[in-house]
């Protein structure tokens, strides 16, 4: 992501700002294998992406470059030229010190004025003609910058169902986030004033969390309805009766009608996904679960059933299947 020349190297590699050297290296190796030109011959987009992740890794893997990048953002490498001013960033503890020093050199008003005179966002008239501030050109106010940021947040199915709290590392700040119960795949949460910080101005954007739900071995969400497969034995399907089943809140009892048809669902009202209006329904779709091994008695009874069966389950099926 590049805004007015700024590349978010952490976002490019898909790592947190607190990621250590090993995490940065692992992320680079994974992405390099994915976008390497040898793996994507003739793909200009992949080649550009490979160059981008290589640039990000070059900076974040070097402790000195990373320190300057984290302190000065898009201006981290301007000490080598480009502004016409010889700047040694190692002299400064943060971006404000760098700006205040420049203001002092060129007759500006110093630290008290911040980025310019009251009521305006500019560097004032203290800069010589032709000096480029990096915020829109000589003598001009900076163009508006989109400081919003977004990250993907993975949630377990249980956390999405019940709600949870997460602590995120955002621009070296620890932010406590409350995830409400019942969020869904693709839900988006906004954290006001927790996005990217524009150095020296105090301006800060918002942070958007794109929620991703991990798959569950039993439950799946279908719109507002929670669904699951309900394994039933042959006798339960044929004879029906009360069956104990699992729900997200614990066990419950459902009435299976005799001759239950596969594909038809049993509905448990108010036992499903949390909604703004309460709880949705839980839909259980029966499936036939046969034992892998049969006891002698079970085998004998099934043999008797085969002998006593009065209906052909494939009656009319063969004729209808002809093309």
C-alpha cells in the first residue's frame, strides 16, 4: 500500500509492526516463493509484487533501516538526498525534532508552530525557493492523505459466536478490541483514530478490521441460520423417536419423525446464530450413519429385515433413469 510515496512495508509482508526478524524472514520467503518471476513467467503483476516485497524485506531486515523507517515513515531514506538538504536522521529522536531543526535552519518559527502558522497546514515562508518539503511541493500545503488502514483478523468459530476481546499492536500501541457476539465472515469493524499517524501533524486515520472466520468441524453459517449434519442410525431414521443432539449451548432433544427423509432438516428455533433481534434457528440435516462393523445380532436382524422387506426402494427408478 503506497500513499503519497509511502509504502507500508509491514502490510506488504503481512506482518505486525512488532514482528521480529524471524517473522519478517518467514513472511518474505513465503511471498517470494509465491511471486517469484520464475514461478510466474511473463506475469508483470507478479514481478511488480516480487520487487515490492523484496524492497520491504530489504528495509525491515536491516535493523538500522527499520529503525529509521519506523521513526520517519516515508522520509526515512531522505538523508541521502532528494531534498537538497544534508540531513543526518541519526541525530533525531523523532520526526518532530527533524522538522523543528529544519524550521530553525531556514528561519522558521521553530517547535512552537508545529507545521506552520495557525489556521494553515504548511511549512510557512521560512523555506528557500525550490525547497521541496515532501508534502506537496514548494510553498504549498500538503495534499490530503488517506491515513486509514485495514487488517484481516482471524477468529475462531467460537469467538465469533460468543464474542471476545483481542489486544492488537497498532503503530507500537496496544489496542483493546471488543468483538461483539454474532459477527460473520466479511464483517468490518472500525476503530476510530487508530489508523496510520501522519508524522509531525498529530493527524491519524481509522483502523478497519476485516473479520475472517475459521471453519468449524460441525457448524457452518448459512446466512442468518446455523446448520449442521445430524448423524442418525438406520433404526432412528426408519422408526423415528426422541434423539439427543448437540447445540452450541449444550444438549437438546429433537423429535425425529418415522421414515425421516434424508435432505430434510429439523429446525430448533432460537438455538442458532446470535442476531441483532435475538437468536436465529438451528437447522440439523439428518444423514445415515452405519457402523463400520456389525455385531452378530445386528447382522442377523438385518438379514431378517432383508427377507421381510415389502417394498423395492428402486421401483420405477431404472425406467426413469433411461436417456
